[in-house]
C-alpha cells in the first residue's frame, strides 16, 4: 500500500444537511449537494486516485474495439486497499455521515469503492439500477458520486430519473443496450423527470441503489474523473442472490458472509455510526 504523506485537511467535519435535503432525497431517490468539498480537498486526492486507476485498469484495447460496457468508463474498485491516500478519502466521515442521515439508519458500512473514469471519447453509460448487482437484503444502500472537477454536459455527468426508485420493473436488467432502451422507454411512459444537470466544482450526488440513472458520452478531450463510495446500512444482512452477478459480488465484496448474516467482513468496515 502506498504511503504518500497527507496534507493536514480534515475531511471529517460535518456537512450541514437539512430536513429539506432529507425530504428531497426520500421523494426523488437522489440528491445533488453543493460545495461538499473544496478545490483544495479534492486536489489532495485527485492525482493519487488517477495514478491508481491508470495503474490498475484492465482496459487495454482501443475504445472502438471494446464492448458497450467497457466503452463507458475505466472502472477500478476497492482502491482503498492499495493506497493510504485513497483510503483516507473513502473512509472520511463527512460523506459517511451524509449517507447515514439520508438513509435514516444508525450508521453505514462500506460495500466497496469504485473509480469511474470516462475517457475522452468514452461512450454513454446505459440506464440501470445499481442494486441489480448487489446481494443485499434491503434497499438501504446509497452511492456517493464525487467528481474531482466540474462536470459540464459534454463531459458525461450522471443523470437521474426522479422518483424511479419506486419502480420495480427493469430492476433485473444489467447495464446493456437492452437496459438503455427498455428502461428509457419506461421513464418516458411513467413520466419520470430526468435530471441531467452539470456538476459544479465540489458538488456531489447521492443516489439509492434502486434509482434508475445513466450518463452521456464524454465529448471533451479530457477525461471525466469520478470516485464513488457505495454505502449500506451498518446492520445490512446478506440476501439470497437473485442472479449470477449477485453471487459473484457477494463472494468478492463480502467474503465469508453467509445468507442471512450481518455483513461485517474485514472489507466492510463501519464508516460512521451515530453516538
């Protein structure tokens, strides 16, 4: 694990989350929050995260030779296990406390982290709901989507279908051209407003595991650099896998945990808990 020195920046100071924020999150299934991080805080972790992504990414083919999924982004997971600096970011209490308060739980555990770098010319990310991949017993999961820079529309920001976390149809579709077409049509027929607004510097989003979302292609010459942290209720138990992807996810991210057991493996530490 790398041991790059950390600047004296405190990422555990709380963000002023209001009742209005919580009500909006419950209604829409996601929320975008302004000024969660400063430019100085983000820059402390951007370079190291990018280096780890480039070092560990397995995508070596040119974009035009890749599958739809692999054209969408460079995806590297659990970087916290390889870098002390990335670990300091993933384990910060500011994000974990927001996740806890939005979910309405006593605390949150880490499911895993995930860097999502959309290369220059990278393709779109199809409509999907994340929890199709997760063998978890309840819906108390939330993902923090943290860009290291402003994300204009041409850079491929995350887009959300407001209130779609209540829709059960389409939850079984993994990321594919089929999910893009089928879920996109359901969003239109169900009249779910789509929020595809850009992200300001320091603005981040939180979305529930069953919320439908997508991202456009990256039309800019520079990559879209994003780090995500996936949180779950600190009391989350392992659910019965519903598909092969969930079987693999459970074995990879929650090793040794059996169906029905609380997920407290070494890979799933509690990151925040109300005193």
